[in-house]
């Protein structure tokens, strides 16, 4: 049930941000705004779901042998949602030139810096 709820919430988040063709993806700017929402808010939850989804998707593709999804970052099993958020927010704030680009690409870049593979 928690996974179904997470998928539903993520779907609602994506749909709420994809109105026009130029908004077909979530930008770094929108993700930054979402991840800086007040603690324990619905919007902050959407940040956690988005970051978790990007991470799971990337690692799932890697495990299935997708050469384009080599494990370029290694999130420790005990990392918290807050640590994922902090890594993404820090990266986005330090790289304002990428805010209009797809958020998923920026999350991967942020996690490569914050969680390098040994």
C-alpha cells in the first residue's frame, strides 16, 4: 500500500506540473521550489517522492543492464529522505544555470557529487 500511495502522489505531482508542452518535464527550478517547502507539508513529500523515484529508476535501469545508467552514484542504504533533499537543494542552489533544465538530470548530477561510488 505505501508504494501505491507513493506512485499516486508522484503521478499527481507530475501531472500538476505538466500543463503546456514546454512544461513537459519538471525543471530544476520547480524541484528546488518544491524541496524548499515547509517541513511535513504535502509539497515537501512530493520532493521526497520525486527524488526517491529518480534514484530507484536510475538504479533499476542499471541493474537491468542499461549501459546509459551505469551506477554513477551510490546512495547508502541508511540515507534519509532529508539527506537526499539536502543534496539536491545544495546542488541546485550552487548551479543556478541549470534550473531551467530537467530536474531528473540535475538530481543525478547532485547525487553523483553527494554519493560517489567507492
